[in-house]
């Protein structure tokens, strides 16, 4: 059986980090005190699948990778709205694509906002 999903999109972004593997949570105390914080904007997206390709260099303490997310957003959500993902600010994003098209994005501490 084949399912057809409306408003399906794929978000691809490259994540690079040149910091140690331990997390430093002191930057965003308020958000990080809520262990599993999910914003209202995040609740409008249903992520179906994560495809991760990770290259871990333990000698140099560097993590490189690609993450591909397949998701459906709420059809009632404004088409010009943003998608919001939690992503630690020590991870560097080099590019983001939505439906194979480069997408504008911004960062605010541990939040990644993607124009959809």
C-alpha cells in the first residue's frame, strides 16, 4: 500500500562541529532546564524519519555529518511560516534545503528557524 502525504517536505542540513563531544548547557539555562522542551511551533510538525550520516573523528574530537528529515507540517499552518528545530548552538549548520531547494534559516541559541 502506498500512502500519499500532503505537505510533505524534506529538510536537509549539514552539521559540523569542531568542539568537544561534551555538551555545555550554561548558555541557555532557561530552555535547557526544561528537559524535553517543545514549542508550539514545533508541535505543528510531525517528523516521520531521520536519516543521519555521521563521521566521528575521536582523535581530533570533530563530528561531521548530514541529517535528512522527512516530515509533514500541519496543513493549517501558514505557508510562509517557519519551522523550528532544537539544535545545540555548538553545532554549525552550513546549509539547509527544503524540498531540494536552498532555504533561509536563522539561529537563536539552541533553536534553528527554517523558512518553509
